[in-house]
C-alpha cells in the first residue's frame, strides 16, 4: 500500500496548492441590516451600553444584534453573526499518526501507524432573509502495516434558515458514516480544518446541533462502522417583542454494519415558551416527548420531559444556558408495559468567544438509545474545550470529555450494564504563510465497564485504552465569493 498512499498524498497536495494559487479573495462589503431585528430593537438598545468589556468590545455605539434563539432549541453555542456575502471554501488536511490500540479492544497493545487524508468543502449562501449553509468532509484512515483496519469516514450537513419579522424557521440535516463512536471520534476529526470559515471571520456556516436531538453515541465499541442521520425542523413564532413559542421535530437514525450491535431510530418532539427579560437574559419552559425504537427487539421506550431554564447570551461572544427538570420514562417489552419510572434530566452550556480564544463547557443527562450496546440508557455526558491563539503564529487547543451510560432496569439487553468513557487531547499548531498550518496532536481514550464485553472482536475485557499521537498539515484556500 506504500505506492498508492504516496500517489494519493502527492495528488492531494498538488490540488491543494492549485486551489490556493488560483483562489480569489472574498471582497468586503458593507453589512446589510439583519432581518427581523426591528422586533427586538427596543430590548437590544436597553442593554447596548452593558457588557462592553473584553477584547471584542467595540467602542462604537452600534446596537448589538440580539440572540433570540430558544434555549431548548435545535442549535446551541455562541451565535456567530452571519456572513456578509456567500462564499465557497475548500480545505485539505494530511497527517501521519500512530496509536497503541488500532482495533480499540480491551487489552489491545498493537502499535500501528496510519496516514489520514481529509478533504472538506464549506458553502454559505446569503439571501435577504435566508441563509443556506452546507458542509462536507471526507477522509480515510490508511494503516501502513494492518491494511485490514483501513476505513473511511464521511460527514455531510446542511441548514436553511429563514428570519422574518415574527417567524424564524430552521431546517437542518446531518449525515455521517464513522468507524467508531462519535463522542470519541473527535480526536481524529481535529485533524481537519473544521469550522475554518468562522475562524477566518467570514461568519455563517453550520450551527452547532443541540446533542439532545442526536443519537447519543458515547460508548466505545471498537471499529464498528455506523451510518447516522439526524433531521431537524424548527419553527419559532414571536408573539411579542419579548415572548416566543417554538416547535421542534427531530428524527434520528443509526444503522450499524455489524449485526451484533443494536440499530434503531428515535423521534423527538419539543414545544417551548421563551421570554426575554432583557436583550441578554431570558427564561424558558419546554416540554419534550421522545420515542426510542430498536430494530429486531420487542422493546419500545417513551419519555416525557419538562424543563425550566435560564439563559444569558451575547451574539458573537457569550452563550450560557441551563435547563433541568423531571423525565418520566415508560418501557414496553415482550408485550408487557412496565410502570413508569422517574429520572432527573438536564442540559447546560457555557461558551465564550474572544478575539484570541474560545472556551466551551457543556453537560447533558437524558434517556438515550444506548450507543448500540444498551437498549436504552441513562446517559450523562460532559465536554470541555479551549482554543487559544498563543502568538501571531502559534495556537493551542485542549479538549476533554466524559460519558456515563447506565442500562435501564426494565430493559431486555444489558439492563445492569454500566460504561464510563473518558477522552481528551491537545493540538499545537503553527501558521505557515496565509494558507498552511503545521500541527502536532495527542489524544487518549479510556473506557471501563462492569460487564465483560464479548462483542469486542473476541476480546471480552472490561477496560479499553487508546493513545494516539501524530503530526500533519492543514491547507486552505482563500474563500471564493458567490
């Protein structure tokens, strides 16, 4: 495989250099008025002189754009102002990595090296009241000595937003094929230039999907390929300048390639009322119904969640939200409907965006599908990340995550199963000109469980440890204006 990999890297590098040399810069334009801003202008002006400290504070008296998204809505994180005009942005990444357990199995200690090429295309089209964003990423893990472990990964997403005087509409879809759990695959995905459009200050791009509407893949399952799709529709209606009603429908589907894992789908319906206390602060009450279904199992789970929350958000700078409440869950299995059980549920987020750094801390606890191992689980997950521009040329990135999945007592599959999964990593990068970035990275994954896990390719152990480190190169062109 040495010759094909060399040819692949040579060809990819050639096209990357061509893209960089042929691209034309995106010309600046005067930003247009934000659609639908009039309904909230009084509230925005009320706090226009507050919270002006920090590197991003502007000395001008311009009225800030208020973040009016629902607290329990489909998109979370700091809202980055939309692009001033549309753009098309290609990027490419190549890395050489080594890991200590390429099969991701208990007791695995086989060291292997791999080449990872990644290509990405980001599109943002801006209309007077609409914003369409699409993002595609594709790559491969090509092992140098164990070709049977070679695999690919694909991710595609789009969102269409409409902003009116009273109605805000969102339609979004996220599709992926990944060789392992999404929660731990972040170490590999950091090889690509994810979100490069917002990093260049272009604005727009795909928003961050609320994990409460996703399939919740947070158990290490070895190299187990899976197709995942999440489709979300959201409609928000502003009754007054301060109060809005929101309806959300989401359908998530997970299909594993191996029959030993549990595939399935779930439906989530949410209704919420949000009330703005000021241009920064808001309260919310949300009701959610979710239905979890599993292929080939005579088990169905219905959950009913009521949450109340508070949020404080500043467009382009801060996002803080905290929601919590009871979750009532009922399981029907083998023709028997068991008594409902009460759990605690919640979601929280603190994200901060500054001129030289970004910080994010998020938490969630819900009844989720079980990551293909459990037929329903009480899942708790915490993630944290910090990105810092150290100097004009150097940048650092740190992240950590923890996931806990406990089987449901009335479930027919691994009802007593308990999985604790931790991952973390760092990346140090240096700009090389305007279009190239050199980087080095290290990641670690650790999982323990209270039951032996025989589906791990014949390795029925209870502890999985994987260390990965590598170096690579990111290449991106200047954006093409459209």
